[in-house]
C-alpha cells in the first residue's frame, strides 16, 4: 500500500481546485471588476433576439449511441490493464484469451458500424 | 485502522438508500440510479471483505489462488452494472419513444 | 496515523452517504445525476483506503466517466420530464419503512456479530499486502483454474448488451 | 526534505504532511505559471509560422502580452446569465482547470522528482482526464443556453469517443513495461517506446490532440459554427479559466507523450542518481519539442468536420488500435527481454559492452523485442495507410459523381425554368 503517495494525492485534490478559485474570486473580492448588471445584459445570449423556448432542446439519439459504444469499450480496460501488467509472466494461453476477448468486442464494433450507429447524422 | 464493521455499515446504509430510490422514485431513470447505488454498496462489501480476509501477498505461480476473489468479483459487478445501465437506459428510451413517458408506474400494459 | 485514517474515512463516508441521500431526495433529475457522481467518487476513495487503487481508478473512469454520462444523455433524451418537480410515488412511506428496516436488521446483525471474536469480521486485516496485487489480478483473470470462463463470458455479455442497446435505442427506422 | 524537518525537531507525521503540502502547491502552481509563458510562446510561434509577427507590443518581444490579457480579464465584469443553474455554472470553470492540474501529480520530472509515483499512475491520469468531460457537461448545462448545451454535447460525444483509442494505445507501454506506474514505464524505456511501437505513439498523440481540443480537432471552440460552444455565456476570469485549461492541456499532452513514448527523463544515462536537474531539463526539453509539433499542427491545419472526426476515430483509430495491441502483444510474446543474457553480452566486450555503456544493459535486453515490434508496426502502418488511401479514393469518386449528377440535373431543369 502506497500510503504516502495517496496522502499526497488527497492533498492535491484539495489544492487543485483552490488554484483556479483564486483568480476567479480575487477580482470579485477586490472589486476590480465593474458590477453593473441590467436585464438586457443578463439575458441568454442569442444574437440579440430573445430566446425562444428553454435551453433544454430535444437531443438526437446519436449522442446516446456514441456514449454506449464508449461505455462498452471503457469496460474493456478493466480486463485489459491487469492483463497487460501481468503479461510478461503469463503463459501463451493468456494471449489467446485476450485475442478472443478483443475479437468478440471487435464483432460488436463491426455490428455497430454496419448498423450505422457510428455515423454522425 | 478502520475496522471492517465500519465499512460494512457504510455499505449497508448506501444499499438501503439505493433501495429507497428503487421503491419510492417514479422516474425510471431515478430508479436506475438507485440500482447503481446498490451495486456500489455491494462493491464496497466485496472489496472490504477481500482486504480484511483474503488479500494475496505473493503470486504463487500457476497454483490456485483464491486471493483475488474479492477484487475479481468487484470487476464483474462493474461489468454487470455497465451492461445493466446500457440496456436499461436503452429500454427507457424505447419506452419513451413509444409511450412518451418515463414514469415507471405508467408502463403497465403487461398488467392484468 | 490512526486519526488521519479515521479522518479520511469520515470525509469519504459523508461524501458517499450525503451524495446518496441527495440522489434520492433531489427532485431535479440532472442534479440527482450530479450527486450520484459525488457519491461514487466517495466510493472510489473508500476503494483506495481498502488498498484497491485499481478499482478506485476504474470506478472514476467507468462510473463517473461513462455510466453517469450515459445517464445524463438519457435524461436529455427524455427531457419532457425535465423541470417538472417529481414527487415520490404513492407508496413512498412503505419504501422508506422497508429501507429503514433492512438497514436496522443489517446494522444490528453486524454490531452483534463483530464483537472481535468472530473470525469472519476481524478488526484488523489478516495480512499486509504489497503493491503487486494488480499483477495477481491479471494472473487470476486468465488462469484456467480461476476466472477465464467468467472473463470470456463477460465479453459476450458486453457484446450482447451493446447490440441489444443499439437496437433498442435506435428503434425501427 | 522530510528528514531535514525531523532534524529540526518536528513530529515525523507533521513534517511529512507539510512537505507534501508544499510539494503539492509548488507542483500545481508550476503548471499554472508555466502556461503564462506557454501562451506567449504559442502565440508568437503560431504568428511566425503563419507569416505574422505575433504579440510584439507589451514588453520585449511581447513577452508581457499574457499579463496584459490577464489584467484585462480580471477587470471584466463577471456575468451570470439569468436562469443559469448558479452553483453548477460556477463549479464548471474551476473543475475544468483542476482536472488538468491534477494530472501533474503523477508526472515524473526526473528519477526522484515526482509528485506521487502511484502504481496505477497511467489509469490515474486517464481517470482524472475524464473529469474534464464532466466539467464541460456542467458548463453546458449551467449556462441555460441552448447553444451552450448543444456545443457541450458535441464536445462530450467527441471527447468520449477519442478516449477509446487513447486507452487502447496506452495499454501498449503498460504491456511492454509490465507496470502502470509512470516511473516504471520510464524505467522500462531503455529504448523509447516510440521506436518500439510508433503506431501506438501516433494514436496516442492524435487522440490526445482531440482530447485537448487542439486543431485540427478544435471544432470544440468553433467560433464560426456554434458561437464558441459550451463556454459562450462565460465572461471575465471564468472564461479565462476555460482558455487557461486549454493551454495547460496542450502542454500536459506533450508531457504525457514524452513520459509514455519518448523515454521521459532517460537521455543517455540521465537516470543515474545525482542528475535530477538534468533529468528535469531533459523532460522539459523533449516536452517543448512535442509542444512545438502541437503548435505547428495547430497553426497549419484547417478544422475538420465533426462527422469526419467521429468517422476517423471509430472507423480508423479504434480498429487500428485494437489490431496494434494484438500485434505488439504477439511480438512481445516471442522475445521476452532476458536481462541475464544481456548482462552476459555486455560483459563479453566489443559492441555489446559499448552499447551497454552507452545506453545501459536494458537496451541490449530489449533490442530483439523492439526490433520485431518496430518491423510489425511499420507493416501494420503500411497496410492501414493503404486501406485509408483506398477508402479516400472511393470517397472522392463518390463525391465527384454526386456533384456531376447535381450538375446534370440543374442543366436539365434550368432551361425549362427559363422557358416558363
């Protein structure tokens, strides 16, 4: 267990947000920036005309399909990385297993390709 | 050292929160989020038991190692969670397209 | 560094449980999804404390980076329900009672069982572990005597999920 | 450092804590300070490459241009648009910078100068990088603007797609080094992995370019198409944070490429103890070289269309990365580095001793594997580029035919219209 390393990471997780907070908060605290908001200024930006409807427009299912294929390949790394780390100590059988694994996923990719799930419409 | 019981209680609490979401929420997506919480609670349990009971110290060649059982199970829970989320959300989308609703109670055409 | 460990544990517990509660109680679905991220991040921290950093990284990558994104996309696609503050269903009291009862039973059993003498619930880990647990994991996954079959089945499951989800999500066009 | 504090009479735990805190602050601010220089460098170089002068007013050679921009941003009014999801709107710019800065924690600048040498360092940087995706989602949602949301979703679809080939290409150095620790990967590179698996290096670099939103994949901030996308409603320093994160990211991808594929601090024996500063200079020098390539690409390539970007990823990079992984794994199975035999060769004198003295014993041990992988990779590249060319020829013919048909149609309808 690498305790010290992880404590360092924990500290880093606290420091890293503070760094960008400082330049954002400082000008507001020191009143460097003007504060003259009015209704027109606060309007949603849309080329000068008032926005029609709310921001939450209907989305295409295409986005979901990309996220879906991504998720499946992301899961693959769960198996891929332990396998890659241990690879030099594994028998030849391990190589065959991983080729099978990748081939099965490759078939899935080919299916998504043929079904047009990877086309941007 | 934080004892095993503490981890198990946190996991139990998370599991029950997820269970409440599954039982009480009406939106199907919210129910799915509850299921994800429950699966995570299970994962905490698996990893905690692995850590406290059977962590393997060294690789023993090709002999039978039960040492990694907890972590391996957690990995398969990840796989199942991902598959469940993908298919579950796709089902919700499909229902939404046909019935224009994501409220789980309203999808009851199979009821007698 | 006992106090430090308890401190980390406390913060992570607050993240996990607080995030979980916010997921359940928040009426805005998008905010629920964001609180889910907080909760899952806490779980990743617990994995680190339990000497399973690989699972922690995977938790962030797979859950936060992929599953939550998928959930948010689904929320956007079914956004007709957005903005409508959604009340819990009619039997929510029943659900609450069931959840509370389950927790009480588990917690009682745990507290009663963990009097220190139970070998299944030790106070201290039985062994210290080195840094090479990941390598063991890789060995275990492709060992014929161990998890090779589940490993290959997982790939089939993933492919089936992918094909099924694509068919379902696209509908008949 | 810890020891010297303990010598001063500090408690060991407290000393460790203070040392970690200081290290974290220095390391994290290094990234932010460095970009002040990097932004100037990028603008100057891009200017020169495009036959412009670039910044030249503020200070000598325009060196203080970034400071001028900084002060301008500070004095800008900070506007939160009406109807914005206020907390989410404010968290997004912080998170987008933090997610990039967090990567610095695992980058080894020399044999001992590393924030935290995690044994899952590679996964750490991938995982932390995926937080940036989330930040963009928050920015798009929080702004309550349909263009911001649309822009955010385009970006997210692109970013998550390019994560797949990145992960697959990162698996190759992990496989060759047999570890996921960043230091371990650098130690394993007696031969830089770009010479062992150039295809992986190419895939990694390209997908990182896309992750950082650099040209030619800069349709993330396509001003002319989606009015700057997800950060449209931001102003003042919050907007500045999005810009800053983009510039740091560009440098971080250079650093990561150096660590994973260009041998990190290894440079003819720079890994020996006692040469920490030299190692740091080597890393930064190599990173500047890669950074220069990034700028060169940015300032010379046009923006590609999003459907092309997605097709290039899913139909070229991902299959290539999958095949490449199998090929490298196969080659690595044939020649497993044998350090004992390599030591014998080195002791044998002659060329072996010369090479061992020059590059270390590891060089000899890894040479057969590296050579085989290199040959296989070049073969793979030749096949892949043939396929790509064939496809693009087909596509060109198809488009030409399409244009011709349109032209014929217009030729038939136009006289009819004129007659009427």
